[in-house]
C-alpha cells in the first residue's frame, strides 16, 4: 500500500501564492505517476497537474498552465504544487494522488488513480 498526506493549504488573498506538499510513504517504489486534483461542492473532481515519478513529463490543463507548477523530490518521496496568481475560483479541496499501474499516456481521470490523500483546503479571498 501507499499512503499520501497533503499539507500547505490555507487562506490566501487573490493574487497571492501557495505551495502544497504531498508526502508518500509505504510501497513508494510502486508509484509510476503522481497527480493533483481539486474539488468543490457540486463539481466533479478536476485534474490539476501530473508528472511521472521519474521522467521529464509534467502536464497541466490549458486553463492552469503558466500559474501552477508540479515538482517532485524522489529522494524525499514528496511532490509539490506551486500555485501563483491565485483566484477565488481556485478555492477547493486539493488532493494528492498516485498511480501504481503503468500508462503510456498521462492519467487524468480520478478513477485511474489508485491512492489518495485526505485533501487540504485552499481558500482564496477576493
């Protein structure tokens, strides 16, 4: 099994920045891909960012490209999400997720991810 724990959420004013972190433990050698999702009440869980645990690929939806950056530290088994120029619409619970199966393409659907953290709240005030 793999355990994921998010941290770094909180309250920030519009235009500000926030950095989220996800710590992985357990059978981390099984991880192929890490990702971030977010969800608000009444909305489907939305793909935010993803990357191969080891490799050169990082992926973002077009709407977030340029504002959000995903990175990882393999030695520390952590992945971070740097969020800049935050907007009130970015308010959501943010989840870290991991994939244990190999996909030739980058997984983007929530049901393709095998492990999830508990989520961390991000609130952006206007």
